[in-house]
C-alpha cells in the first residue's frame, strides 16, 4: 500500500470520527491505568461496569492501598483473571506511591516496570492519558493492519513499528483509536461488514468483494 492511499484511509476515518477516544471510562491517568490492566482478556463494557462502582470508593493509589487487595477483589470479581489483576494493581499502587509520588509516569520505561503493564498497555497510557503519538497494537489493530494491507506484519511489534513508520504524522496521535474501533465494529474477525465500510475502496483485502456481495444479497 502506498503512502497516498494510507493518507486517504486515515482522512476518511477522521471524517467519520473526528475525535476518537477509548471506550473505557476514566477521569484520571490512574483510573485509565487500572481500567486498561483490567481490560486484558475482558470487554470494555465489563470493565466499565466494575469500575463505575470501584472508582466511587477509591480512585487514587493511596485509596487503593487503604482498600486492600481483598477489598479490591470484591469490586472486580466479575472480570476474568481478577485475582491476578488485583494483585498486580495493588503492587502497582505501592510502586506509584513509593517511586512516583502517587502519579502515573508519562514514561514508557517506568510504565513497563509496573506489574501487569506491558508494551501495549504502556502505549495506551502514553497515547490516551498523555497525548503521545504511540500506537498500541491489539488483536483488532493487528487484524485491520494485515487484512487491509495498511501495515502488514507477522507479530504485534512488527505491525506497531510499521504503523509508526507509515501513518502520516497528522493522524498518528489518533490512529490507535480509529483502527481499534474499525476492527471492533466494522472489520470484525469472522464477518467483516465490508458493505458498510468507509474505507472499502482503499482496502487491499482480496476477499472484500465476496463479503460485500454477500451482505448486499442479504438486505
């Protein structure tokens, strides 16, 4: 895919969603950090349902420590792997208080030192909380990048590096959100909605016409 086509893709995505953002609900970098850690192998809807109550009780590292790991588990037990996630969040709170004055660091290396925080989570925090032009590659973005030809790669790191190289600067800050939402609601895994795709004409997927014709026949 050439650079002009990539620019057109992001121009169209921006036209249809000028101000994209995460579907996780948060009011501070710390709340976002907790939500992103909880969202691993869980839906944003389930995380929002749990944190809506949790954040009313505690929404700072100090308050989480006071709540205790057992208390934290009571609020997130509806989320998969909640035991491990609670332990990691509790340890993270102690590190934030001890080493960062209770604040979430806007630094990749420091973020990746936190329990339960890998490269993808760090990218989400840096981008969404601090406005840095990072691109966190999850399963949706990996699929969209490969399927469309936007930035194909064999693994998530390779896709991330190619996206950072190929996405025009003016779109880089919001690219993560556009691509994840496109993958979540349009370019889905099993039955992509090619008939209603805003970037259909620019997509280089060889099977797109088959899916579009199939969907049009069903309407």
